C-alpha cells in the first residue's frame, strides 16, 4: 500500500502479503509434475518446513517433457526457495522443482485504471511515463487497465481490485460515475486501497481520495502516491479537487 494511512472513517492500511515486508523472506518455486502429483502434499511439505504459502497458480505444462502435465507456481514467506525446492522434490510425481522470482519482485506494485477507453489512454500515458522514471531508480511499478461501460460492470471491477495481487491504487477514468460505483469505491477504500478519479459527473467524486481534472496528471499522481522514491502524500491531498 501507499505509505499513508487512511483516516478512521475508511479503515486502516492493509499490507499486501505478496510483497516483501521487514523481517520476512519472500520466495517462489515452480513445480513441474506428472498427473500423479498431489498439490496438497506439496503444500504440506512446505508448511512443515515453516513456509507461509501466499499464492498458488496452476498451469498446463507446455515444454513437452515426457509425462509432465501440470505446473504449480507457489509463492510463500519465511522459507528460502532452495529449501522449498528440496521439500517439493520429495513428493511423488514431481518432475522438477526450481526457484523463480516472485511476481512482486518482477512486476511490483500495480496501478489499476478502470473506465472509458479514451480517458484510460491518457491516464495510462501519465502513469507509464511516471512509472518509468521511478523504475529507473529501483522501483517496480506496473500499470493495468480495462475499459468498461455500465454501472454494474464498473462497480464489480472496482470491488474486485481488493482481490488483485499487488494492487496498490485505483484510478477511475470516465465522464460519469455514481450509484453502486460510489458504494464500491467506499468499500475498496475501507480495505486500504486509495482511489483517484477524474473530475466527472456523478457522486463518485465525493467518495474518492483525490479528484484530478487532467487525466495525464491523474496517472502521474497515482504512481507518485505509491512510489517509495517519491515524496507525494495522498494523505495530505485527500479530499481536494485539482
């Protein structure tokens, strides 16, 4: 999350368990298996070694190894990847277990942009340009967008941001938003994820952390709000229309 705390009306800041925290190691392994391998047994072996499993993703095997049908990507805390690979290799059906970078280490914090295509393009321009500046200084910030229309679709997407791995801030880019979208924004902010919106018609501008008229500047400020290498504080700007 951004370094700032939300005010009492919107709940405490919630740490993202899929990003490194002080005092915790964060590791990942890729496990290539036959159809006989038991995912539960793999997870139990990791837990017995002291790992706190964070995410598990399953994919079909595509390298053409004989008998290998599935790939499990597993991210966890408090266990070195080499030790986790050794533990997973002991499970029957595991063809290969090897360490890999976590998605947080590769893609870092995510800026999510939801709204209309034309506005999203301009917000993304600002966000990507600003992210490039900070990533050159050691940050890892990525930008994800989706163009949607309709109150229900946008409200559903806003609520889903709370479950997106590494999502640290949301930008709403459109010309009119309100109703259930406003309710969804308040729910998302209660989880600790700040929201920036463009200046638009509708009640959503009364529910977000910051309203920015210029879409390029909105994308720029979203990145600055979550970058450790920036000094911008969304807490100090909260409630303003810029």
